[in-house]
C-alpha cells in the first residue's frame, strides 16, 4: 500500500517512478532516505517516514527549483493577466436534478474542465505575446497594439469589415493582423495556433455582451 501510493504520487510529479533508486543513509540518529530520479540529477533527502503527499510535495518542490521554466501554464498566468473561466460550482449544489445532463459531475470534473479550458487560453496568450511563435518577420507581436487583447472586440463578430470587403469572423481579422502588421506565418483557420489565439481573445472579453455587427 505504501509503495503503491508513493508510486502514484511520484507519477504526479513527472518523475519516472520505476527508475527511482533509494539510498538509505544514516545521519546521526535520524534516518534519511535519498531519492534519485531517472535523469540522475534530482536528488532529495527526506526523513525515512515521509510518504504519500509529503514525499510528493518535497520532490515537486525540488523539481520546480531545478526546472524553473517547465511549468508554462503557471508562468504565463503570472506574466500576463488572464480572466478566469466561468465558475461552475453551482452544478455541484444540487441545483441540477437527477437525470440532468450535468447531474452526475464531481468537483474533479469541474477542475478538469477548468484546467483544460485555461490551458488553451494560456497557450493563446503565449502566442499573442510572442513575435517568434507568430513567425513575425518584423519582430511584432499582437500585444504591441492590443495590450491584454484590448480593441479586439470579439463580441462584435460576425461583422462587415471594409479591409476585407466582406463579412468577417473573428479569425478572419486575426488573420488580417497576422498578414499585415505582424507579417507572420500564414495560419489555416483550424491551425492549433489560430484556435488558441481565438480562445485567448474571447476569454479576455468574458462578461461582455455579444453584439454582432457592431462597429
Ligand atoms: C501594429 C499594430 C497591430 C498589431 C501588431 C496587431 N494589430 Fe490587430 N488591429 C490593428 C488595427 C489598426 C486594427 C483595426 C482594424 C480596423 O478595424 O480597421 C486591428 C484590428 C484587430 C481585430 C479586430 C478588432 C475589431 O474592432 O473588430 C482583431 C481581432 C485583431 N486586430 C487581432 C490581432 C491579433 C490576434 C494580432 C496578433 C496576431 C494583432 N491584432 C496584431 C493593429 C494591430
């Protein structure tokens, strides 16, 4: 049981559980165990009785210290303000009757929806703020003209755009800006980067009333 839960925790911290070697060390009268991860670089000493969550937390803290750039979602959220996705906690408060499509969801489901949704939005934020990821030939990123996605007005689409001479969707204007001011790489409408940019821009206008066609 101990081994089982420890292994599960270790998987959580992205360590290769199967190749963890444990070296027993005797220091004074308290016994410590040294864990070495499979990359051979991470070593952390913990009291022998440490297990489960505490052990996972210690290893995670160590891993974060040694890999400061790996948690890109948290990093991007710290760097650029992001609106959080809608709060769905009312779904768990019995307001959804038996047999309702949302009737049987749990806190874990809600957390998973939130994380996955946020991940796409955060990916969009990363691209929006990076001339490199946009493939710009002139080192220009979207935030230079639209800080925090300002003046992108996703709630006004579809609308007639005079530059294009037709009714445009949000992604058509994203395209226009990639092609013109940014001089970036041409993206297909279903390109993962286009989807992420659209997700980020819409997320930033959360709470704004839809008003298509508005100039
Ligand atoms: C050099 C400045 C500049 C950069 C960089 C830029 N834009 Fe724009 N963007 C504009 C201008 C100017 C307009 C207004 C065009 C118009 O509606 O006449 C605009 C309009 C838009 C609109 C439509 C806004 C509306 O009111 O309907 C969206 C969406 C948009 N940009 C997204 C982006 C994205 C995404 C990027 C990065 C890929 C980007 N822009 C980069 C200047 C810029």
